[in-house]
C-alpha cells in the first residue's frame, strides 16, 4: 500500500514528537513545567555579579581625566586662535594707520585686556607678536601662554 504525502507528514511529525519526549523529560509540578535536557535551565559556573561595577569604578577616573584634558586642550586651542586673530588685526591696523597705539588697541580688543603686544617695524614691514595667557591645567601638560605672530607689508 502506498502512503499519501499527508500520511507521511503526520507520521514524521509523530516520530519527531516521540523523539522530543525521549530527549526531554518533562515533569509537571502544579502549574509549572520543568524541562530537563540540553535546552533546560543552565547553571552558572561562577557568579559575575558586581564585575561591571568594579570595571566601571576602575575605568571612570581615567575617562574623567581624559575628558578634563580634552576640555583644557580645546580651551588652549581656542585661546591660540584668538591670539592669532588679534595679531593679524593689529598688523592690519598698523599697516593702514601707521600708529602703534591703534594697533595695540585693536589687539587688546580682539584678544582681551591681558594680552601682551609687541610691535616692531622694519623698512617695509610691521611684525606683531601677541602673547595670551591660558588657564593652567591641573597636570601642567599644556602651555601657560600661547603666541600669535603676524607680519604686514607697508606700501
């Protein structure tokens, strides 16, 4: 007798269920089913509770130190760019107005009142150097002052 495809599917499904029953022993206790087998509840070899907290406690100071250093470095770069802009503005004013006092005033407006400005004139050029203080970092890694230099050609 030939078995139809539906019958063969039902037979294979029944065979599969029988194999599962053999593989997993199901115990019924009250309303809960406990399955023991390869996919059942697993036991941990050791407890890892608190490991993430300990790693975080070790890494946090290093991350905070890097964040502070990056903020101080960003501040130093910003002050250096302002100092360079002040030197350029002072050189431009010195070339146009031929007055050192106006050039110093322009540099102080651009960099702030605590900037040191030095202007030297040659035959056909004006050299301006502006020195600006940077807030010192706690580790003394960054410079205490930055300089901006600019040269203007007198025509």
